[in-house]
């Protein structure tokens, strides 16, 4: 496993060129998980709206104390909040965006 600091992980997620980052980590049960995630509020709100979900992170975060060993992120594939332990991270990479599209956008969408 690679030894990333909490801040290094957060920096990589927050500076992703297409808005999402792939984080590979070991779950508590020992299985490996690849998670495509973001912390970009615009992307999160767009995904929530697109899927008819009203809750926002700001509403959720007021109900929970932060744990410095855990990083909460928004799963762009499963459209929901997930978290992983800092010491469980095996790899981090910026998610490639096929044909210039972000992973959560379809080809039919245009702004």
C-alpha cells in the first residue's frame, strides 16, 4: 500500500481535471474496491438533481462529526456518499474522460 497523507488524497480529488478521481482502497472486510469519486459541489448537485435526490452534503455534514482517518467522497457511479480510510488507500488516479466527457455525463447532454 502507498502511504498517502489525508491532505495529499484530498488535493488529488479536488484537483481532478475532469472532476473525478479513481481511488483504489482495501475495504474493512479485506476486499479491494475501486471508487470513482468527486468533491466538486457543482457535479454533486447536478448528479443529485438528475437522479431526483434532494439531500446535499452541507445538510448531511452538519449531522456528523468528522473523523480525521476517514475521507467522505461522493461516488459518481452510484450517486451517493461513500467513505474510505486514509490508511487503506492503495492507488489514486485521475479518472480518464472518454471523448472529453465526464464519467457522469451522457453524449445526449448539452449545456
